[in-house]
C-alpha cells in the first residue's frame, strides 16, 4: 500500500525498512533501543520518560 502524502513519505519508509535489513546487532542502553550495523542505524527512546 502506498501513501502519497506528505510528499516523500514512501522514500522515508523505504529508507527506514532498509535500515532494519542492514542491522547486525541491537542494545538497550539508558532507556534507548539502539539498532546498529557498525554505526548506529536507528535509535528509539521510550515515550514513558
């Protein structure tokens, strides 16, 4: 399913999903989930803090 608005949203989604595909490891540190492939790819912080 594709979304056309806002402009560029599909490209953003593709980049986001590719980051998961290249992930080699993950770590939970200081309340953040860090997904890495040598360098940090994605960082997630809990909204509860």
